[in-house]
C-alpha cells in the first residue's frame, strides 16, 4: 500500500534495519499466535493488521524481511495452518497465502523450510476441495 507511513519516510530502510536488530519478527509472531481470530471481528482485524505490516515491510526490504520472518520457527507453520484452516475462504486466509507466496518467492530459507514441513503436499490437499467446485463468491475467483 503506497499510502502507508513506511513509504512516506525519507529512509524506510533505516527503520526496517532497526526492527530487524530488535527482533521484531519474533515478537510479532509471538503476539499473533496468541490471537484467536474466531473469537471476534476485532481479533480477525488484528490478524489482518499483522499481515499488512508484514507485507509493507517486505515491500521495503524483500530479501531481508523474508529471511528474518522465515527464520522464526513458528511463522511459516502458522501461515500454512492459516491457509489450510476452515472450509470457507476469508480475507485472512487469502492474505496469509499471499504472504506465504512472497516469502517462498524471495528466499531460499523459506523454500527449504517449506520443503522440510512437506508443505507442498499439505497445500495440495488443502486446495483439492476446489477441484470440482464452482466458486461461490467473486472473492474466490
């Protein structure tokens, strides 16, 4: 999102570097793991906000941020779980798949971690339900 405060900064890389030095990725993952987005709309919005922060940081420093997030042991498994969770497609599910794709595209560390978790097979099983079904909403198309 080009309207984010991060893009308005003169030197956003300095800010991103400071976040990396302070282990922001670890802290952010720990926080999002405590959120049960099924409890309320506010909790679901908190997950959306977390994913937006990740996306904005990745836009500024794709390689550095994807590496940093991929090194957090719980991040990629959380994304995989979130992508495969539930039968209904919702915004956070789609957003998590987008972030997962960004990480896998940008770093070998993420690709290796995904391979170790047999994630490709899990993702294929997760999308198999759509094979013979027409999309119900324009959101799924």
